[in-house]
């Protein structure tokens, strides 16, 4: 099961939003939790973001438990002009190139 979330930030808060996301990835790299994959994208318009979380196992950690993620979501409503809209999704396929 996957969840896709799309939203648009206020132009003056887009860089701040990206920095908060980068903090989440830094904490993920440090802690290396299991049970999910997480991808965050900043679209070409500079203010729209898409996040994809895919659960990879029955047992695992939760993205929501990370302090950096909690900080990211704490004032997301204030950073946005279009609020986050989560949608469930079924994974049809995924590919990760082998590390060279």
C-alpha cells in the first residue's frame, strides 16, 4: 500500500518547506528505519510538492514517529496555499537501479 500526498506552498515558504523535508531525510539516513520507503519531490513550478510513502512490510517503523517529520508537519497548514491531500495508491511496479 502507498500513500501519495500533493500540496502547494506559499512561494515565500517553499524553500523552508524543502529544508524541513531535507531534515527528515537526514534523520532517515541517520536512523535507517525499516518498513517503508519515502520519496519527496519538488515540482518544476517551485511551490508544489509530492510525497510518496510505500509500506514495505507488515512490521516496521513509522515515518510519523520521526521527530524531524513531526517538525515538518507541525505547521504545514500555515506554509500552504493548497493543503496536503493524501490519496491511497496501489504499487504497480518499482525499480531501483543497482548501485554502481
